[in-house]
C-alpha cells in the first residue's frame, strides 16, 4: 500500500506537510524500490524533511535485510539494516533541500533483501525553512 498526500497551496514560512500510515506496510522483497510514502505537489521552498518508522519481522529462522531511501529532488538519505528473527529496528532519515519550482515529490522508497519485513507506523514530515545553505563536503586528498 502506498500513502500519498497531494497539496495545492504555496508554502508560507513556518509551514509543514506530513503523511503517515497508522499501521504496518509490507516492505517488498527483491531488487526493485517501491514507494511506501509520498508527498506530491510540494511547493517551491527550502525544507527539512524527516522520515521514520520501525522495521519488524516475524520470521523465526533467517535474518531480514530491509533498506529504505528518502528522496527529495537531488538529495537523499539511505538506511540498510539486518534484523534478527522476531526483532525490530527503528530508523530515521533526514534531508535538507530547496525546490526551485512547485510540484515536486518527496518519496520514502523501500525494499527487502531477506525474509518478510513490515514497516510499522511510517511517517514523513517536511518543514519549511526560511533559507538553506546546503554544503557538500568534498574529499581533499
């Protein structure tokens, strides 16, 4: 299941967008990313974006290996973990980005390389920033 929020109003200062699923979503196995949560039509502006959830598995024999990535324009954050049978692993991803035009999309994409995995109570929040200086660190060898 994919949860989507569509929004048509320009982003004023001190503004936020949020989408969540009040339950468990299955994390699809295999080599392909599947969108679990999505914010569509995000207005132009600078944002601090947070995604969080808890991976869970009910498998009793093997280790699960879920992965998620938070994608906002050219910025992304990634997590990968190994979950022992019947355990859980919370995660939080963050991105700071600026959208120059309206209508952008922010996605939480996930996949699983092991056994059956769920993502419990996933949520994603985008908060506007007055301005953003986003500096990339370059290796200076």
